[in-house]
C-alpha cells in the first residue's frame, strides 16, 4: 500500500499527516481517478491532507502543504 506524507506549515503550525493513496481514491468523488492529470491528483491529495489536519487539530488555518512519499511507500513485501 502506497502512502503519502503531507508536511503542513503555516502561522504557528508545523505538523504533518500521513495517509494511504487508496484512502484518497476511495473517498474521491467526481471525474474518475484515472482521468485526472497529475496536478488534479496533487490537489486531491492536498485537500485530503487539509481535511485530516483540521479533524485532528480542530484548526482551520491557512496552511501550506508539501507532499512527500510516506513511510510505507518504500516498504517491500
């Protein structure tokens, strides 16, 4: 399972959240995932990360989000 890590920074905020790519795809509504270009997929990942951060912290701050491979992205089975 591939995962993503979102680094979240803003005014007084330095945090991160991690999630699986499959989570985002499963919760995605609208245009089929395979039809999204890379920029649209990145937007979906960032919006999902923003939602996770807000639910976990209760903050709805203006933050910058940077995506990185998650800890399980390089795990071989």
